[in-house]
C-alpha cells in the first residue's frame, strides 16, 4: 500500500522555469508533480549522502588511523563519564 501523501510544498517560479520543467516532465512521460518530486528526491538523497560521507586526505587519514590504533590514556573527565554511565546501567 503506498504511503498516504498529505504534505504540500508551494513554490513560485518564473515562466521560463515553469516551461522548462513542463517540457522535461513531458519528455520523461511524467506529470509535473512526479517530475518535480523525483528530481527533488534524487537531489536530496545526493546532498544527504555527500553530507554523511567524510573524505580525508592521506595525512588526515593517517592521523585518524593512528588515533584508533594508539588511543590516548583516558583522562579524569573520561573516567568520570564512564563511571556515570556504568552507574546508570
């Protein structure tokens, strides 16, 4: 069963933008709504994926890997936080 669509987004656009979107929708055999929703959803997924991905240069990658392989000794603040966590369990 498809999800119930109950949200709207209203927008204003130029005549040229509207014509271009209508033409693209027709070329892809979609309604304007389908075309805009598909286009916006695809772009949103790309933006989210780019935001979630971390890209490091070689030097930064080496620092991260070194920190994971050789973590510093826990300081007092970290020890207190670990104790509070274990007391909550």
